[in-house]
């Protein structure tokens, strides 16, 4: 055996023990504002990053308030990926804390995807933030995530780009699956009604007539006027079902369903994923769950198998 071997082995052993610590100290520290963005960032970043998510799954991204652990995470972070277009009103506190080395990236505001506007409520006419609800919107987020990570960590850019190709292919396949699942819903039943106007992109992508009681989850929810407008609409349209969402109060849509004698279905997922045991354990599962629920509640044809 080579005489140098013992000290080489010693160095390797030392390196083996030191490396995890040193890597942890210099590892990429990325923050995602909420669970959907965490999912999309992970698809590009893989195991090359340590990611912290501000709003835990199940909680309301619109009404979150920063916690002390959130503040500590922001202080240590290199990049904060958030949605923007007013989805996270609390991001202004993150902006106030930002130093020169922190990259703040609003995915929906930077995405190459035409925004729709909020159709109702206090923010009517502003860009609708829920762009990820169309897989093509999520693919536009992937582009921004990939570019941002590649600029910040050029030595890992090739790995980011390779994962982005896979992510885009998976999203294109998901889009096709959702389209096919929803195809069986008769045209006259393609009426989507939710509490928050968070499904505009989804309705636009898959051909649903759409209405909601309020515009954004951060505004006054279910005012008397908003409830009356929706009540009149339901009397007129008589959709096969109304829907509630996992993070919105249930009582408003429930009251409208009872009043009009209509079926209430849910929950749809939009502003959060579920926990790992739930139906929206990741982004594709969230859209598939929603498509399945719509298919069932709006009288979709049975699969011919
Ligand atoms: Zn929302």
C-alpha cells in the first residue's frame, strides 16, 4: 500500500466529520412564504437547499402574522420567495427587515404569465394573486425560481436547470390530466362558486363560469351586501353545487346553500396544501383533489372503464 495512505485516510476521516457542519454553516438558506411556494421551490432546488416556510400548512396565508422564529429565519436567509400581488400583506415586515444581501422575489409579479384581475370586493380590479391555480402559472413560477437560484448560486445552476426541465414536464402532464378529468362535466354545470375569488385562473384555464362572495382573504369577509349579491346570483343560476375552501370560514357559503336549497361541497384547496396525510399533500395532489371534487359535485360523467 502507498506510504501516504494513512494520512490521506486521516484527512478523509476528518473531512467526513467536518463537512456536514461546514456545509450547514454555508448552506443555501431559502424561505418560502407558504406551502405551495415551498413545494415549487423544492422541485427546482432539490436537496441543495435548506428551506424554511413561514406560513405552516393549513394556516391562512392572507392573515398570517410573523412569529419570532419567522423573524430569526428571515435574518439568516439568502432568498425569500413569496407570491406577491397582495397575497401576503405581512411581507412588508419582511421587506422592512431586509438587508443588502437578502434577495426578495415576488413570483407572481415576476412571472411571464398575464395576470387576471380580482372580480369582486375591496381589491376589485387589482391583479389576482392566485396565479399558481393554473399549472401554466406554476410553470411560470418555476422559471423565476430557477433563474433566481441560478444567479445566486451559479455553481449549482446546471442542477437547478435540469430539475426545472423535469418540473415543467410534470406540470404539463398535470395540466393535461386535470383537463381530461374535468371534460366529463356537462357545459350547463360548469359553474364554480367559492367563498374567496381564488379560482379565477383555474376557472379561466378549464372553462368554468366563476363567481365568489369576496375578493381576497385579507378583506372583510361576507359583508351583508356581498351576501345579498351572491344570494341573487344563486337564485338566478341554480348551480349544482357551491364550494367552500380549506382556509376560509365555512359559515357564509353554508348559509347561502341552506337559503337557496343547494348542495355544499368541499373543501377545495387553494391557499395552502394539507398535511402529508391529507388530500392536498403536494401541489399536483391539490389540483387533482380539486378536480375530483368538482367532477363529483358538478355531475361529471363516469369514466368509461
Ligand atoms: Zn387566497
